[in-house]
C-alpha cells in the first residue's frame, strides 16, 4: 500500500461486539485503499465507535469525539455505535463529524464518507432497527492479535429496567450456522488460534431462526478443530438449558471453559426490580452445571452497585453471594440512570456517593475471590495462548482467561503451562526471577 494513501485511525468504546464492528468498518476502509495508523496520530479519517450502556460511556464517547475534533481539526470524523444510534443529533453537532452511522450499515461507511466529502455535507445514516436484518459482515485479518472476535448475534428483547440496549441494538437477529462455520474457517486460515463468539444477548441466538446457541457453538468448535484453534463464548445469562449446553461443550477439547455469566445483583428482590429473568437459586444452578462439566472452569460476571432502592441488607446479600460463588473475576459498575428506562423513574434512588462506596467494597470482594481462584489453579495444567513476547517471556491468556507468563514461549503459539507462582494477579509457569509489570500484560480489555 502506498505511503501516500489516505489514513484512518479508530477508537472503540464499550463491548467486544463494538470491537468486532470496528474491525468490520476498518477493513472496508482498507479495501478502499486507506492505510490504518494508530489512534492519536494525525489521520485523514477518524472512526469512533461509541458506547451508551452507562452515563460514563456517553461521557467518554462525547469526550473522545470532541478531543479528536480539537487535536486533529482537518480529519473527517465517522461516528458509529450505540450512542450514535441513541443521540445522533448531539453527535452531529460536534465539529468535524461527517457521518453518523449508529448500529447498522457499517459496511457502507466508506461510501457514505466519500459522499459527505464530495458534497461537503454531514450525513446522518442512523436507521430504524424495527425490522433490521443481521448484517453478514466479515473480518479477514486483525493486525497484531492472535484472538479474533466473531459476532454471531445482534439485538436484545429482554427489557431490563435499567438498560437502553434494546433501544439502540434492536430485535434479536442471528448469524446463520453455515456463515459461522465459514467465518471460523476463514479466521483460522488467517492464523487466529482463538475465536470468541459474541453477541449483544448471546443466549437469544437462534430465537429468530430456530437454531440454538449449542448448535452455534458446535458449528464453531468443529470448524476450528482441524486448525488447532479454540473457541470461547462471550457473555451469557443463566438459563434452564445450561446443563444441556455444558454437557454439549464438554465433548470438545478445544472449548475454553470460562463462562462470563452476568449476575448484576446477588439479591433476589433487586433482581426482580431489575426485571432479570432468574433468581439467585437459578443462577447458582447454572454455575453448578458448568462446574460439574468443567471442574476447574472460570466463572466471571458483571455486577451493578446501588440499583434504585438497594438497601444495606440487599447490598450485603450481594456481597455474600459474590463470596459464595467464588468468581474468578467480576466487573463492577455503579448504577447509572439512563433516560427513558423504568429504573430512572423508580423511587429511592441511591445517592451517587453510596453507589460508588458500595462498588468499591464489591471490587475488593472480587479481588479476594479472584486471588483465591488464581491460587487454586497453581499446579493445574493449562494451555497458554501466547499473544506477545516481553523481555524474553511469552505472555497471554489461558483457556480459563487468566493472565500467564512462560519463559521463552513464542507469540502466536498455544503452549502447555503448569503455573507455579502468582505475582500481582499473574500466573507464572516457572519460578523465573523476572517479574513483569502486570499492566504490560493486561492488553486484551476483558470479556
């Protein structure tokens, strides 16, 4: 590619689905002759994929767009994602913004931008989601990574009382099983050794087509196996079918036994106010199903602190449940009021200071359970996907999504490890005197 080619940089906020969507758009620019440069460098085009799941996501998204407009005033800015879908008018008012895409028509990004530049105009391309199809996008290569993300599902219809995602992602749409198989083969042929199947509400996969998540997982696992690649699932919710799913997955040695099972609260009364479709007993039953099938599997989760009306007793119930389950990792979010959701209108809104204080306590409890899980994995044989080499050490993630270091391991390989030490939240395969800064290994961004 010519050094004189137009350049594009990109920044992604939010979830792995957004990461995938950014990859799709970037590749469309590359096919059109653009050269990708690191975000922060001067570029002709800046692509920003936004998040709106919390108020923090809104603020970070808007701040990022405005910062780009200020430091790179000659760039044409393309804004996509959930905030763009939800509040296109606010985004469109920021200087430098040329195209506002929302959560559809991502592969039209290049054509829309070139039209906007040709006409010296602003194009609002946000579409209604009521009857939106699943966009059969593909990514042929993801520079600098050994793990790929494949979106197999879009949309959510659960209508939890705190969540705006159904508004900005639309109804459930699923990728066809044949498309999953072909995309897995394509990614594996490109050299990826791990593929994460992701979606906005992965449990809803197939609701529109009659297929099931188990069928999707099997299609991916069987397609990846000849290449020696492994498959991981993105975020799930507990369901009555989890025992059958666990037993299906157990038959495949290239499945990564890490389950991100969204909890949100360990109090049944709070879960009811959230309009979640399970209680703690059902959640625990799902955990038991996965642990019975995979003895040393990792269970990770999300939790909201300070939901409207959360009493001290309900908060303590969640704390106790965190410790009871023994999560390998938790992501804690102080509750964020989202305009237009039922929760925003509920009485007894918890003061922000208390939300933050409770979140801090939950984070500390999560650190304790995470350390206990790390200690329990010492001496247990695992497989490390080496994603980088740092100071002669191969670093990456195990199948249970634990950061691990092995001396002399080469990037782009799957190697056996038997962790013997834990330092700063990182497993070490040998008693090497070299201890890496854990911040240098935390390069994946979480599940």
